[in-house]
């Protein structure tokens, strides 16, 4: 028996067939609306009591406590507290929303998380304001559950969780990266040069750059990173020779700056990437004047998260969204096609 609500008191009667006698595991099985980390925090905080043949409604603070069939577990779930970041009325391009998740098409220039130098005006601030009371609390705080990020100037699709259950599901899906499930993330990347084959895979570990700490780099001993790419289109310069290409990339892992680092590693950095492709600025002279102007006005890395597919945390339905190139990248593509 389980009483369902986002906050308040819930009760679970141990059936004895849960597959484990550990308190935290029994609760995780029976209370799908709360993540395991949230349940552990509630136990440690003394919010979980047990009434059994040997214990009379006493708080139990040990997640590994062994329960028995017939035990009644009472869980006091406090109201979600207001988040430290405050909601801000920032326009969002929402492509999907329900009680569990929200999918947005992020514009350039929007930072995802508040941080030093960007304490306000972030996606988190915007989601707090937009979702309001529909956020039931991630880890007890009324905030959106961010499970992946896009760089400030990378555009495209992002999903956020609105409750603990959705947050746990999305976290597991993004950790799996489609190896066993439906989750897929696809990016359109404009790169310098044209690869010498149609498709390929970059399997190279990524870690912090040894000298420039704000950068990442391919380094032995770093975290596993795998990027799959396929050429979609090749663009010639003024001399009729290939100068740039459009690649579709899919991630098998999710490291910081992964696509930018990997493509630079194979000699095809992103157009407009001042961090990982500064030595390719001279290649712009091979472009036509209109292409050069489109690239100069871009003033960012030419990367767009165009594809997002996942399993809905509650229904299990496979959902997929496609985002067209934003205006600045579409203009760059058109100029490159015309070799102008």
C-alpha cells in the first residue's frame, strides 16, 4: 500500500517479496516518485519511521536497516523548499512540456547553470519562473533537474526534469547514452576541411588541458569519450577546392566540450571556435566574401543540437524531436553552398 503525493506523509507496508530487506531498497522499489538519493537523504534526516513487532514508530536513520514482512514504514516528505536561484521572466522556445519533463530549443548566449559571472539570466532561472509550482522538487528543492548541458553559444535541444522520478530516469538514460536504450543526441557541426571518408568514430579520452585549465583536451588516462560522425555536405572555396563540411555527430558519451575537442583532434575544428580552432582562422581567406561575412557575424562555434530522442520517464513512450538550424547557421550554410 502506498499513499501518493509530492509531499506529506506516505506509508508503505512491507510485503516481503521486494527482493531485498534493506530499507532504502524496499522504499526505492515501492516509491517510484522519489529517487534513491532523495530517499537516502530522508532516512538520514530522520524522516522515516518503522512500526513493527520489535520497533514502535521509531525513526530509523540507517539506509541498510533490515525490514520484515508486515512492517509499516512511514515517510514524512517535507514541502520542496524554494531554490537559491530565483525565477526570472526569460523567453523560452518550448517544444514539449508535460508534468514530468520540459524540452526547450536553447538559443545562443543562454548559460544553462548559474555560476560565477553568470549568477542570473540563466536557463535554470528561466525554468524556475516558467514551471513554478509544477516543479515538485528535485532532492527536496523546487528546481528543474538538469541532466545535460550545452555550451553558452551552442544552440539546440535540451531536456529538464520536473520531479524526482523523471530526474532519476533521465539521469540513467543519459548515463547509458543509447547503448541499451532509446536515448540519442545528434548535433550538426560545420567544420574546416572535409574528412577523407564518409563516416567515422572518434574514440579518444578527454581530460582537462594540462596548461589551459579552462580547456579540455584528448589525454591518455582521461575519461572515455566516443563521438560518431557522418559527412552531410561538403563546401568548396573560391578556388573550387573543398574548404569546409557539415557533419552530423552523435554522442556515445557526454564529456565537456566533447564534439569541439574531438573534431579539433582529427584536424577538423568547428568554424567559429576561437578556443579549439584559432589556428584555422587563415582558412577563412579561401571563402567567398559573403561566406566570410556570414562566418564573422556568427561570432560563435558553428554547432547545433538538432536531435533529441528519449524514453518518457512515466509512460515509457519513445519521444523524438528535431530542431532546424537557427538563422545564423542556416545563413552560413547557404553562403557556403553558393561559394559566395
